[in-house]
C-alpha cells in the first residue's frame, strides 16, 4: 500500500496512526499541500479526485478521506479493530470522531485560513481568534461527550479506536497553534496516554520523511 | 424513537431521509437552531452534549452527529442497507459522504456564516462569495468522484445509500442560496432522480412540522 500524506496534515496523521496500530507496512508518498501539489492534474486524475491528502492506494484501488480510509482498513485488516462491532459502542466512536472531523477540523484547515487571509484580508490577530474560537468550542463538545460517555484509558475503553485516531492529531494541532487545552481534562488525559503509545509516536509529524521545521 | 431536528438543517435532513428510506416511525421534536435552542442547558445535558441537531433518541440511548446516527440506524434496522457490506463499495460511499460532511457543509453552516458577519464584519456580498466558493469547489470534487466511480441511477448503484442522503440536502441547500449547480452533471442527474423518490420527498424541509417560510 501507498499512503499519500503531508507530515503536518492532521487528517493524514489520523490514517498514519491507524496503519501503525494495525502494524501495516506502507510506502510513504509525500504531497506538499503548502505548495499545492494535491491540486496537480496528475494527482487528481490518478490518485485522488477530491484533490486532497490523505489518499490510500491498495493495489488498483485508491481512496481519499481519512474516515473512509480507516473504515476500509478496518474491513480489510480487522486486527486490531478500530471501529467496535456493537452498534451502541460503535455509535459513540463515530459520534466523537464526527465532532472532530466535521465540526472542528474543517473550519480551521489550511484552505480556510488562507481564504480568510488572502480573500477577506483578516489580520493575523483575527485569524488566531478564529482558530481559537472553533478549537475552544469544539474541544468543549468533545470534553462533554467524554465526560458523558468516555471510559477507560482511551476515549472509549481499554483499547484505541477511530476516536483516538482523530483526537490526538486535533489536540496536537491546537497545541502547535498555541491554544490552551488544559481545561479539557478528560480529553487531555486520553491525549497524554495516547502519545506514549509507540503507534501514535510513529505517526507524529516530526517523524515523517517530509517533515520540515 | 425521537428525532430532534430543525427543518432547514441539512444534517437533520440527511437523517430524515434515512429514517424514511427505512420506513421507521419517529416523533419529530423541533429544535429552533436560529433561536439557539440547541445550546440550552437542558438539551445539552439530556439530549446532545455536542449542542447541535440532529439527535436521535432510541429508548435510553441518545446520539448526535448525522453520519453516526445513520450508521447506527443501519446496524439496528439493516433493511434497506444504506452502507454496503463489501469493503470497496462501502469505501466509495463513505468517501463521497465525507467530502460533503467534512469538506463542504461545515464551512458554510450557520454558526460559521454568523461568525463571519457578526465578528469579522464581512459584507453580505463577501458572505455570499464565501458560500459560493466552498460550494463550487466542493461540488466539483463530488462531481469528479461521481465521474470516476459513480454508476446507476443513484450515486453508487441502483439503490440509495448514505451518499445520496448527504448529496440531496447539500444540493438543495446550494440551490436555496442561489448557487448555479448545473455544471455538475452527474451530481444533478442523481439529485433529480432522488427528489422524485417518496422517502426523499417526505424528508424535505417544507414538509416538516416546524417549517416556516
């Protein structure tokens, strides 16, 4: 398998964690999204019609979107399972993952921040306030969900799931942007537990071949 | 079951389609998100810690996030199935659904448009241009995915899936906001086919009990 990835992309980071948890070998293919490589015609035509990272290529099957990729990996390589089979447990994992993947990450990703800056001409202070607003609001939702339904050392139970694959990159991103995440106690307890795990460490941005300062 | 819904919320609309396709009866509980009812303490504490619609209550189990809810309904009431069981077919459905749920909808939802207007003070013309930019960009991705992988009368095959539950509300929303969606030929062919289906009609905003002009 090949993973098209950018070291600092938090959606790529989610998939790298999943691959590492499952112990699956893959070729890392860097796509520099800062330079717009994800929009190059060859990449869009051959790898990912949605012009984004990550993309997984498995033989002649290529697939975009981090949550779809992790679900696919879970179907093809079910040990360890990242999506529970019990309907209610699975729903909790998907609910928290969706809060991060739909409510937090998209409003703060690079293309949105660039539009704010380049098209709407917002100041750096306004851009930072935008970023922090959605992080604070979104992590408060995550924290309430974990306070209501979380259990064990991980988001939901004694083993990592898709929810942890989403939570860790989001908190790492928030910290990189200077947000104070300490108020979200249960989320931070899971985060601290997760980043000590070898699979989560192997997936860190600074350990990827395309990492730059 | 109870569905907490707002007539004009496109994430609520997705779940209403799924419930109608499965023929499941439910009580409609309106939550006026224009008036901020989704943030009221009782709703957040008892129904949905993530302070949003939709939320599904099934006995003593309550769940937020439209994609998690539809996955849960598929597990509990698998006929008709909205998520294929074959790994590759399922991946295609989740990929397209994620483009809509993660890349298009979140940047144009009400809370983001309000922030642009109330905090950043953008003009109505700038707000419209923002909306159209993400719709044009996002529907172009959807169209490329459908051109590459779509088949049959629906997004993927001869029966509706989660992808159609996501596509129809997104296109209806874009049209309501005055976007020209005609260039996205395959997406519009699926849309036109879908809106003639009784389940999609039953889920339309104008047929909900809380509909207002």
